[in-house]
C-alpha cells in the first residue's frame, strides 16, 4: 500500500501556521491560489506537506555579498 502523506489540519490551524487570517485563506481558496486544499464533503482540510511546500516556495534566500 502506498505511503500517503495525509496529516491534515483544518482551515483555522492552516491559517495559524501560515500567519494568515481565516478570511484571507478563504479568499485564496476562492481565487484558486496556493496552498492546495482538500474539500471533504463540506469540510476544508490542508495537508501539512502542502503547507510546508507553500512556505518553502515563499522562502527568499539572502544574497551572498563578498
């Protein structure tokens, strides 16, 4: 059986992890902007791995001066 990364959090926890308001996260979903989400019936969930990938994509590395 495949090893699925299904550690899920709700939108409140996802907003806290990302530093967004819940409303901002809802607006991003409506606009189909990252991070990816799951719709499970009426519930919205986020994979922790997707939140981490989103944060990684937003990371800006400092330029080395020297």
